[in-house]
């Protein structure tokens, strides 16, 4: 498999991991400085402990989040964005900026017309 194909495959796997119901929200909260499990749990409204655990594991598995266990008498684990995770959050913010820059044009597309017979 060539480098281009490998890059494509990795990108698709990352997109699948972060496009879940909770993936982007957790990344955003980590980018905002929340690093403890309970902080994340309180910040991501509606997420269960189980889903937060699964989401963090998936993001860690894809190299977007790093987990640090302090191995202290009082259990303490911190989560941080890796360089790849921080870069992805910056890219997502750039995409949001792109959509704001082109909002008028995008809103005239068939998917956003109220009189459109095309369903989305």
C-alpha cells in the first residue's frame, strides 16, 4: 500500500472515530482545558459514563488523545489532546470558518431551500 493510500485510509478511520455523537464534543472539551474524567462528564451534556469511557478509548486508540494515570493512592487520570488531536481541532475550526465565509452561497444549495423537493 502506497503512502497516499495509507494516508487516505488513516484519515477515514479518524473521521469515523470523531464523527460519532460524542467524539467532536469530547475533543472540544479537551481543547478547552478540561482534562479529568469527571470534568469531561459534566461538560458534555447527556453523555453517560460508559459512552465517555468508550469515546475516550476510541480517541486514544486513534492517537488523538493521551491518557496519563498518576498511579497515586487517590485514583487520578488526566486526558490531553495529542499534537494530532490539537491539529484536528484546529482543522475543524477552520472548516467552521470556511462555512461562515460561504454561508450565503451554501444556503442557496438545494439541501437548504425550503421549497426544495429534494430531501436530505
